[in-house]
C-alpha cells in the first residue's frame, strides 16, 4: 500500500485510519520519502490551539524551489513544467521546460538580490497570468523573500492597502494586461497606489502589451534588461520549515483584508500530497487549473503542488469567453489536457451558452474534472459531468479555503464514488467535527452543524500578518480547541459531507434555520434560471424573510416575471418546503462576485436591508458595475 498515492477505496480507508491514529508518523513518512531536506526536523508537530500556535517539522531546513525545480532536472529537465497559453489564440504558446524554468527563476532571483531584496523582505506581485508571475513567485522563494501576490484586477486602493499592510519593499508589475478584447493599464494602477505607500523602494516592470507608460526615476526599472545581465546561477537560500513563504490576502468588500501567512515545509508537503491524490496525476499528464495565481488555488494548484510533483501545469492568460465561449474546450483539445480544475461560476456561465461550443471539440483526453471556490449546484454538476466529462471523468468537488492552504474534503478519482453537490470525504490527516450552537459535537450520520477541524494539518495558515489576535478570534475562539471554518455542513447517511454555505448565510425565518445554499440549488433547477443568491432581510412577522436575486438564462426572458416568481417559489416548495419560499425575487443581469467567483452576499444583504451607505470597497469585485444595477432595480 502506498501512503503517497491512494489507488482504491479500501486503500483510502486504510490510509485515512493510519493518518488519524498517528498523524505525526503519517506526515513524517511522507516528508522523508518524497522531499529534499537540507536538515531533518527535531520534532514533527508542536501545537496549542488555545494560543493558537502551530509548528510542523520544527528545526528542518530546506528550500521549496529545490523541491519544485532542482530535484527534477536530472530526470525531467526537458519536460514541460509550465505551458503558457496566451490570451490571443493566434499568439505562440510557450513551453517552459524544467531546465528553462530553473534558469529563469535563478536569473530573476539574482535581479531581486541586486535590488536589495533579502530573506524575510516582502515583495508585492501585481501581474497578469503570464509566465513572469509564476517565475517571480518562485524567485522570491529561492532567496527566502516573502511573496504577496495581489490579483491584477484589484483597484489602486485595494492594492495600496495590501502593500502597506505587509510593508512591501518592492512591487513587480507589467505595463498592462490583456483580458479578452480589452487591455488594462496595470502600471497606471500601481502608480496611483504608490502615491499612498512609502515603503516601496523599487518597481520592476514586465513589458507585455507594449503600451506607453510613465517610468518614475530611481524607482521603476524595466525587468528584461536586468534579466539579460543576471547570472543563471543562484544557490537557494536555506530556510527553516516554519519560515514564512507567502502572505495572501483574503478578498472582502468590508473590513480590512486579512493577510494569511503560510510557512514553508508543511505547506509544501500538503499541497504536493493533495495534488497527487485528488487529481490522480501521472507522469505524462497535462494538468490545467483555470484559476489566477492571485488566489490560493493558483498558489497551491498551479505553482507549488504541481511543480513539487514534476507535473506539466497550464497557465492561461485569457478568459473563457474570448474569442468565443468555446475557448476552454479548444485549449483542452489543443494540449490534450488530462485534468481540468475550474470554478462552478465558470461552469454555470458556460452552461448558459449553446452546446455547440463544447461539442465541436475533442475532450477525450480528460480523465479528471474538478471544481473549486464554492459548492457546485446539482444542475451545473450534471451539465459538467454529461457534456464535458461525457460521464467518464469523475468530478472532484473540492472544499478548502485560503486559510487551509490545501484541499480538505474531496473525492479521490476512481476511488471515492461521487455524489452531486457533495465534497464527500475528508482527505487523509483531516479530522472534521460538526458542532451545534451550544458548542457540543454532533455525532453520527444524517446530521448537520458548523464545520470545524479538530487537529492541525501541515498547510494551515499560522497567523494573520501583523494581527495574531484577529487570527485567534476569527478561527479559534468560537469552539474550544478547534479551528472553525465559518461554514456549515451536513453529513449524510454514509458520512459524506456537503457544504451548506457560510454560517452567516443561515437565515432564521419564523424560528426555522434555513441555509441559503440548498434553496439556491432548488431555484437553479428551474429551467429559466442560470444562477441565484439568497439573503435574509428584516420582516415584521417572521423576524426575517428571504430575498432572492435571480439571473435568467435568457436575459430577454419574455415570460411574465410575476408568473416566473410563482414558478420559482413552487420549485422551492417542492424541493424544501413552503417555509423556504421567497418574499422578494429580483431579476438581475448579474451578481456581485469576487475575482475568484464567490458571490458577495454581504453586499446583497445590505442592499436587501436598504443599507446603501456602507457597501465597502466594491472596486475589488469582478463586476463592480453590477452593484449599481441591483441597487437601481431593488424591490
């Protein structure tokens, strides 16, 4: 039996039991057998959730880039490490081998050093999905600098907040970015942000869209000339397993963003292990995660997890709708992609379009499909399974968070039987608990509660940068000696988990606790509905009532809206019961979403409550313009 690569259900249960019985031995064996260390650890784990303080592999020394690049050179040097697919389908694809990646990371690392970046310094990266984004992340890790990637679509205000919070000495950006048919002036956004930042000494600029930009003397430098002069040799900085690797800010429209701090050794082991198993990765596979490296999904499952396994990982610069809605499937056919990992919001958007966009491409190379970012509704699951996977590629519906660093609950393909809308079983090493409102654990099956984790896992965030008290209060104060995820979940008759949404998305109507996710799932079953979001609003009689925001598949839906509202409530009644019927249903062209595809229900809740003067910074949203449209048409 291989602990590192699980091959069937019996093996999963054996490995899982071993990981729970003796977690330290379990992770120690994986760490010893599959990774390169410069010095072994003194202790596998030390933790105290009351503080909270968590240390994995304390005393060990390593460099994560040795594990992601150097150790592959002698056997996989000529294998493609990063396959870059540009925004414009007519532009040449880049195939960056492990040898080439090594050279480019070393050169970039030497540029960072020349510009005064040292171990422990923070570098803010504000780049589009081009190879330099992955390379700059790895170059920081090479020299022990702490990278903080900010999604290149956030506003100057959001960027400045993050730069100031981590006191970044350097910003890496580009002259601009391509996004479908548009270009975005990234350098202009950086310039605006830096008017309010005194900590930044250097700005490195990648030339991408060939636009005319302003360069600030003694601060801004074009990257390429510096790379041209840099040496190809850069010995890795050896760091401690618990030294910081990166800070990644959780997006949010209200409150200051939280800079989740992830450390090196445990994060490397956990992301590599989960990547190998959840995607059933084999040596000649071509793996594609459509996320942006600005999110935790991109960190863990475009860069570190795949490269630690010597994989070929695809980076796509563009959007699923350019030049048309067949772009994802055209790329799958072109590169014979074997694993495809995307968000339910993308699946729903593509499912609204004609099936011709899918059917004209050969998707037979696909072996595993994945979803990430939010629970997938049943209709989208079946569309994905039937039309993309052709009912032969298992769907891994993965649940995890920026804070967890890696996937926590997921099917293992060809091992765990899947069930639509269920993330299924915890991955090895993950000890889950469902808690009730009184702080008692809910045992047995066919139950629900607040989802917690009882025991540390290697990739968990160690703190919030500069605010450990906030970390403690947010994640470890609700339930004693437990990490509280903030999500609700149910456990079915066989022990499968289904995430029911954020606990603050539970609405109490006439004394009944109603999770919004199952109601949205029911609404989305209506043939005219593309997507929906439910929030509560105050009601004189019920205490709270339900307000639904609904996007129709056909924007010009000519049917009577009042009849549609009745039909939607009828569907809810049939699936859940009359108690869950909506008092208000607003039809809208879009929903406010984070760049990673999560619906920002806090904003929708405030609009439903008519609290319009405190919506927070909506510029960080994927589609800020939709907020105004919803406000103007509110009921």
